[in-house]
C-alpha cells in the first residue's frame, strides 16, 4: 500500500484559540447563566429554525406517497458525488446529498430517519454542534452527516466514547455507507499500526478521540524527525534514524464528527496529550531509574513527617502546596542530611509537593485504581480507567511508591499537544451531545462552533423530584438505601449515580447489608458495561454506577415498567458542572416515556468545600447556615438561595476549567518554543 510522505500530510493552520469576550461580556454572560440556572432553566442556544424547516420538508419529500422509493441507483450516487466534489459541500448542496443518504439508510437499515435526526445532520453539516438528547438517535444522525462529507471527498473521523461503541456503531452503520459506495474502518486501542493505516485510508473511520489524537501526535513527531533527517542530508551528514520513512498513519485532519462533544471539547480539553519516550534502553538509564526510586522514597519519607495545617496547606483541586514558616524550617532541617537536588530549594519544593499531593490529595478508587500492582489513572469525567495516561514530573513515581507498586520506567516528553488545539486543526469540525447549551459561549469562543438545540421527537415526560441537601455523605447514603428499598418494592428500576469507585463500593455494601440485589458499574467492574446499562431498565433492577454509566448506550424499559412510573435516577453525585447534573438525570424519561429523577448533594463533598480568595467567605456563610439547619434534621430543600449558591459554585468551576484550557494552549506553545519541536 502506498503512503504519502509527511510533507503531504494535510494540516490546517493552527490558531491559538482564545476567548474573544471582554471582561464586561464575560460577566454579563455569567450573570445571565446564573439567573437562569437558579430559576431551574438552562441557557437555550439560538438557531435551528432553518434546519427544522429544511428537515421537515426533506422528510416529507421522502415519504412513500411522494413517489421516491427504494435505494438510490449508482448513477444517482455518482452524480451527487461529482456535484459535491466539483462545487464543494456548501449549504445549497447539503439537502440533496442528505436526501440521498437518507434513502440509502432507509433501504439498507430498514429505518427512515426521523425529522429530528435529519435536523441534527444538517446542523453538523454546517460545522456546528447539535444538542440532541440521548436516545433520540444520535448514532444515525452522525452517520448521515458523515456520509455527506465523505461523498464530498473529505476523509471523516467519526469519534465516539469508547472502543465498544466504535466497533458497534461501525458495524451497525456499515450497510448505509456501503449503499453509497463508501468504505468504513475502525480504530481501537488494540489496532496495529498497519491496521490503523488501512482504517484511516477509508472514507469514514470510527475511532475514539484519544486514539486519533495520539496517532496524529505520532505523525507530527515523525514529521519533525523526517525534516531533521532531510536537513542532515542537505548538509552532507549521515542521516539519523527517523520515523518519517514509514509514512504517516493518517491522511490529515480533514473532517471530524464528535459524539459526546461536551466531554471531549470541554471537560477533557484541559488535559494535555503527551507523547513520551522511554529512557530505559538508553545509556545511563539504570542510574536514572535508581535515582528516581531514591528521590521518591526520600520525598515520601519526609512528607510523612509533615502535618497538614502545621507545616503546609494543600489545595485539593490544583494540588498546590503553601508552606508555613514551621514547615519550611522542618524541610530544611530534613534536607540538610541529604545531597544532590535536595540542596536546591526549588527542586526540594517540587519533590515534596508531589509527595504531599500523592499522600493527602490523591485517593485510591477516586483518582486512580491499583490493578495487578499497576497504578491506573481514572478519567475525572467518565470514571473510566485512562489507559496509557500517567502523571508527569515525578507525581506518578510518588503515587506508585505510596501504593507499593513497581515504579514506571523513566520517560521524557517527546511531543505534546493540547486537545483543544488538536480539534482546532480540523478543516471541518462538528459534534453532538445531550448537554451542550451550558457551554455554548465557551465552545463558540474556542472552536468557532455554534450550539443548536434539537427538540425531542416525543414530548419529555421526565418528572424532577425536589433536590435535597445532606450534611454528610454518610447521611445521604443511609437515606438513599431507604429510597431504593421503597422504589424496589414498587418494582421500579433505579439507577443510583455515585461520584467515584470508592463511593460506589460504599453504596454497594450498604445495599448488600439490607439485602437489595443490584449491579455495580465502575472502573473495577466495567467488563460488561453495555450489558449492565442495557438491563438497568428491567422491573426491579437496581444499578449503582459512577459517571461512566452508559454514555452512548440506551436504557430500555422492560415490560410493564412504564406503567409503574418508569426508570428512577437518584443522583448522589456532587458535580462541579450543571451539564453533568443533566447528563445523569437525563438517563430517565427517554422516548417520551415516564421517568423520575432527583439530585441529592452532600455538604462535605470536595466540590462544595470553601474555595480560595474573596469567594471563600460567602462559601463559609452558606455552609454554616445549612449545617445549623441540618443539625436537627436529615435533609433540607436548598430553596432559592441554595440553588443560586450551587449554580454560582458550578459556574466558578466552569470558569476555572475554561482558564485551564487556555493555559494548556499557552503551555503547548511555550514547550515548542523551548524545545524547538514545532508541531505545525
């Protein structure tokens, strides 16, 4: 198979994506969002009326009585393909191309797309983001939009949540694409480099964002090595070993359709993509590994002798350490007996900062799990193990030493790229999710994509029960067990959402103590994720799950469940974002069916602890007021003041995440300037 050289790799200009809102505009938008959230309403993104009219007209034109029936003939496909490639995939040519794809889907899959699915596909084809409730057919809508772009000659990456959904969706939609003469491939974690190259050569490639992002990063790293080799040849020197001779894996970043777009474009965009090189095969690697173990051991030994509050203050979210005068004196006395980097004050603080963060900030089964004496990070958004992801700058070694695991081989960063910059490099970018409107402003500023809301195909019958606030997580757990017993006796299925593996384990033990049979879904019990979530709607089923529960997998109600009230979702998650609250409660009441949901919060959760700066005083006042009221009762309704405070806290956290994403872009550029390894 022929491959292109790295020089032929398509790459869009790499702008530094920053918010264009001034301070006044930012405050105005935040104030409007807080007001709407406190009133129980989300920010509604505008637009979509034109797409709705076009979708209804298109749907009516494809009805049997309209005279257009059967699969499109090859000549029709060829004519539409030629028009798209000759004049481009503009808005005027989207509708006839989408009509062709819908006819192919009706013939190949036996399903005529709903008007809402056609509307979502049109939104995608305009390069925007569609908010479409889970269960409304996002998989089909994304496939229709991807098919039109592929007919126009653009290689399309259709990204979804995990490897299971990659393979499932590719197999399910393959007949549609083949009816249009399009090839389909899929890339999963176990794919070999050659299999990846073949899959990326297809018209449409199903993949996870992580796999395609790291393949792109490897291609860019090979391109840097390739250019270095060319420069050496021009200079008459012996060329070094370079990865460019094999050719890139991808054909470039042309078009992407991102499922669960809020998770990838907002939540995970603050995490850097780091391509590391192992140093254990290089000269001096044994000495470097021994030095790493010694430093990790020494720093943990000293850190265990330091007391929080007396010697240091640890910010739980950022992991930053603020030293007290007594702490600095104690550290200097301890470091005086050591040598090497311990003489340097900055290095000493870095080492001990990692050790203190590992001891007091990071918790097993909340931030990571230990499997077969290996530390695996947990994705903070989905709760799934983040395979291949490690902490940097000594923190990984500190956690491994703390847990008694073998230390990972020493590495160095060969290339890095923020996820935000990666998505900005696509020529065409679109996506969809069930929760986007809260982040519409940030998405517009960072990616230039508008958010349009697709209405439910059937009116929602989800009923929200009043929110409750508990003083502690233990009280909330006890009340949740009683609530589950009550619903279980009625034969209703219950999805009980928890924050972490640790919380799901404690809830599972509490249910076992009262004899309630249940299924558990978290990072330690994820082998049958799709099966567990799919059966969560059966009569009397109880499912305890973390954030990973079923994104992309529908919960179907069993016989007779709708008549009993449908699925009940009890959220015991203390989410730092209103979007995550909607994701959890949105698991119930789908397809116009009955369902109920309620959100319970615990004041001792990390998300509601007093923040830093001037806002901490307001946090302490609200918490003290509630704790006084909760001294004589188990739970209280938050009321208007409470809803405003929770909305304010979540808005502050979302603002912090936005600043982290912009900071990550700056770190990328600084790293490239410092190392001279430009990924452009």
